[in-house]
């Protein structure tokens, strides 16, 4: 299966031609999903005893299957938190895969890990964490949050033998990412949610802790603040929360998976003051730092605490820890052992373009949100729900119900025009359906925004 034939060479050329065409495309198709039965009818059986051949399989992918996916980098894909990887990052993702680097241990992946660490040093510098802070690249924010919470719980347990038999407690806000609650299930922890229509404040956190029974207080091992909520781009009171966590000796984690990219933007950097006091931080380069999926990151104030929680032991792993194999081992600082060097595309893109270009691209997302807000104010059919935060804009179409928003979204999506999804916003305890923009792609234009708003008339 590994012998090289002319068919393999031709297939390689076909793949590279497709990749170059996709990377250089000025107006990529948005794409829209199809039902599984419809796709099966179109492509037939693809996994067979004899194989269907590379040419046929690749043509099915190009002609049918790729069109049933959504291009996350389409300039009118403004739903959820999209992505817009640089062409340099996408190209180097191909190089990363072709190079077959195992990125768990320095002994096998030194050169690739070195590149990752160069990019990580820049990320750490954005946070303002003190000398010695460092991190690793993960598959995304969920894995980063989980890795941080495992480290937090282990510190809590190691500090008091009585805690080994207790179920820990995490405190977070209503606006926290869904992964916080999901990963709490993985580590069998309870989650206390503080209602917060806007930012979670230090005072609210203090009140929550004070209202807990003493036995529950003693089980609190972590607080998760959010620096850029997925729904609205809200940044919690990072300074105030840091003070409370310090006072109670609670691990302070900041989930900046989406908003962390804006640490590079001078116009909003002050909104993140207090993040430098965190014990751990999550940032997703595949969101607002223009990397391809999948690329998250977890950063620790004291990496040794994470190493105590995550380093794996095994007879076949001992050689990786030997002095002769010295170097930084990413597997020691997060939950994954086997890992690709997913930080390499970010490193190459940063090395090629420079950090100033990154700052400019991120500032453009913030600017687009302000432009969208101005257009909404001028449009009699729509109105802002709240002022823009980072690159998120919540707005309502006057008189619309959930069904109206849903039908509008599907019509635009299925026609290949745009993907803008409804969400829920709670005001005074009542939820309403609204629409939402999230600007990540600097190639999105003012005309794109206007055309989407016009489609609501």
C-alpha cells in the first residue's frame, strides 16, 4: 500500500492542484448541508473490498461532498465563531501533515515543537503573565479548559489530603462557554452558575461564595471567567474576579478561547486587564488568530503545576524523560499524549507576516462590528440589542418571531448567500430570539453587511 506508483503521483498532483485552487480562491462557495440519505444516493458505496480508485473518490469529494460542507472562511459566514486562516497557515498545515511529526515529546519532534514554542512565547507575551508562564497547543478550547481544570483540581487535592475524597466545585457565569459544564462532567465536578446578563463581576462572585455552606465553600477549587463570551463578546470583570480568587486561594482560569485574539488589539487591550493574574488561560488560535482547525492553547502561570497533573508514566515512555532526550515535552502539560504539532501553521504564518499584520487584521474585525452597528442604527427595520463587544453584534429584526429568523437563515444559507444564525438573549430574566454577527474574517466587506441586513426587509 506504501509503494509509489504513477497513480499515486497523479493523485498527488490532483490533490495539490485542488489545494492551490482552494487556497487562492477569491470567492469560495459557502456550501450547505444535505441529508445523509441524499448524499448516499449521490455517491453510492465508497468503502468496498477492492476500492473505488483514487480518481473516482477524489471526484466525488470535489463534486459532491465538499459542496455539502460550509466554508468557515467565507466572508459572509458570520454565525457562531467562524474562522479565517491565512493562506500561509493553510499551506503550512499541508506541510505539517506531510512531515509526519509526532508532537508529544522533544525526542521525536524537537524541530516542530521548537516552532510551536516560538509561537507560544508570543501568545504568552500578549497575556502579561509573569516570567516562567508557558503553555501548549491543544485541539481546541474544550481540551484546553479541561486540561486547566484537571491541573486546578490536582492542586486543590494535593494541598489537603482530605480533598481526595471530595467532589470539587467550579464556579462560573451564565455566559460561560458550554464546554465548561461539559468538561465538569468529565472530571465529576459540580458547577455553580452565577446569573449574569452582562459581565460577571468580582462582587457577584464574592456574594456567591459567601452564600455557600462552609462544606461547599471548601470544595470550590476553580473559578472560570470569560474574556469574550461566545454569544455577545462580553468580557468579565477580570480584575475583580482575580482579587476574590486570590483572597480565597481558588484557581483562577480565564476562558479567552474566542476573545483572546483581541489581546493583540491596542484598541481593546485595556478591557482584559486582570488576565495577567490568572492561573491558566485558554486561547483558540483557530478562532481569531487565523489558524486552521484544530488549534487551541492552554497557558499556565506555573507550568510545573500542570506537569504534576498531566505527565504520564509508563515503561515505554521512560526514554522520553531521559537526560539524553532533554527538551520541552508538550504531552506533560495537557490531557493528550498523541498529538500533532498543530501550532506549526500559526508559527509559519506569524513568521511570514509578522505580528503587526495580525494586529491590523484583528482590529479590522472590531471595526467591522462598529460599522455593522452604525448600519443597524440607520436601518428602520432592525435595532441593536446591545452595543457591540469585541467583534460580536446582537441585533433584532423588529416584529420577527423565532420562525422568521429561522426561515431567513435557511433561505440565505441554502442559496449560498450567507450564514447568519439566530441566538437567544436574556434581558430582565426573559429570553428573546435575536440575530448575531461575529466578525473574524478581515475580507468581509461593508457591502456584505449591508446586503445581509437588506435581506431582512
